[in-house]
């Protein structure tokens, strides 16, 4: 990001309020997240499960002063297909409103791609809501291709 040094690190429990706030800060997230304090225990329970799993990484991008300005979750998925290939799954990508359209998203993806390379992933995949055309253009610009149709089944 131009002019601002960004570092990436694993999220801590203290980061959760800002992470949830970013998750809730768009049309889709407003209807499915609850950033009210104190945070619901569902978020701390999820954080505990993520940090206990060596194949999960909830990461944050921090600006000077350790201010959280972005987040994403990486899942490292082993598989039998493609000759036992590992996949990197990128989800829950969010940028703080104050840092959108600054190049931070691209920087976060470059970092995430390198993390997947360091774990010997053969490919990286992500899902994105069909109602996010700006996100689709962004992922296209990074070299991602919409090669598959995704399906979800809500259980709760």
C-alpha cells in the first residue's frame, strides 16, 4: 500500500471486535453478523476452533500502531484429487472502510498467495457471493478464474 507500511500476522482474540466489525460492514454482512459488544460467544468459540487447527489461519493486516485494517481466513485443505494436492482456500476477506481502494486488498492477496505457496498448495480457491460484481472484477485482475459453479446448503 502506498505510503503506509502494512504487516500481516495471525489474529489474536483482542482483534475479534474489529474483525467482526469489518465482516458486518457491507450489505450482506449486516444481515448475518453481530458486531455489538460484548461480542457473542459464537465468535470466540469460532476463534478457538480456528487457532486450534494447524490448517487454519485467521490473519489480519495491520498498519502503523498495530491498527487492524484488513482480515482474511486461509484454510489449507488436503485432498486426494490432483495427485494428493493441497489447496489454499481464501475466505472472509474484508478491508476497513478507511483503507478501501488503496491497494491493500491486492497486497493482502499477494501475501495470502505466498502463504499458500509456502505450504506447498497446488492451487488456491475462493468463493464470492454472486451479488458482488466489484469483487469478481478484483479477483479476475489477480488472475483467478471463475472455473466452477458453487453450491451451498444452509443447515441453520
